[in-house]
């Protein structure tokens, strides 16, 4: 098991890792819209979604993978009315790559964030698709 940490994304706000690599997969912790300095990136879902995707990018980059290596994501939204806004931003970062995904409505997120996203990526580069 390898623990993944980068200074480009915010430090964990609890007793957990930014990501873990094990058995050929990278499992990220849920990312909220904190900047690397620990400040919330805006109070709207668009700015927060962009920051979450940047955080995921940097965590995945530290693990040596890209968004195109992601096989599954889970999105947690405080307001399902933001679903379409989030989809547009999410699609921008993933491009034509479409990992499996779940989106769940939640009552509240840490630091009163509006969105949180976690993902699973393939670490081994010897797969075919």
C-alpha cells in the first residue's frame, strides 16, 4: 500500500490520506473545494466544482495517473438542482472519457462545501481498452 500526498491540493482535514494506491488502483478521498491553502474556492457550485476537479487532477498527477485512467467517480451534491451545472464542468475535465459514476444528494458536506467528488483510477499502465 502506498500513500499519495501532494502540496498542490489541500491537506486532509481529518485522519485520512489524499489517496492510496493498492493492487493496481488509486483510491482518492473525496475532494471538496478547498484551495491548497485551505480556503474555500467561492460560494457557488461552479467555482467549487472547478476547484474540486483541480484538486483531483493534482492528487491523480502525484499518483502518476490522469483523468483518462479514472474508472469510477462518486459525486456528492448538497443541491441536486446543481446537477446540470456540475455535469458541464465535469465533462470539460473528462472530455470524451466517461468513467462509471454515481451522484448522490447529501444534506451537508464538510466546511459547508456544495460538492465533493472521489474517484478510483487504474494505476497499472498495462491495461487495454
